[in-house]
C-alpha cells in the first residue's frame, strides 16, 4: 500500500513540474490575484492527488484545465 502511495506521489510530482505553470496562468486569468492564484494552483493539485485512483490522467492538461476552471 505505501509503495503505491509513493508511486502516486512521484507521478503527481512529475505532473506538477510539467503543468503547474499552465494551472497558474489559468488561475491568474480567472482570479487576477497572485496569492489567490497560487492558492488555487495548490488546491487543484491537492484535489487531483486525493482522487488519483478514480481519475483518468491519460490527458493531464485537459484534466487540470477543467479542474482549475471549475
């Protein structure tokens, strides 16, 4: 169980490195406030991590864009 959770964290870390700038730009576009956008970006990745087992991450940019927008 712990090994799987560690693997999930590694995958999320890769996702974060690749897509955090996109999520941040979208957040800034919606909120127009730097600290609020940073908070939203963290919340988006936290939500994805919490639901990791039930999400389809085959198209991560779409998933993250929609999660940020909603």
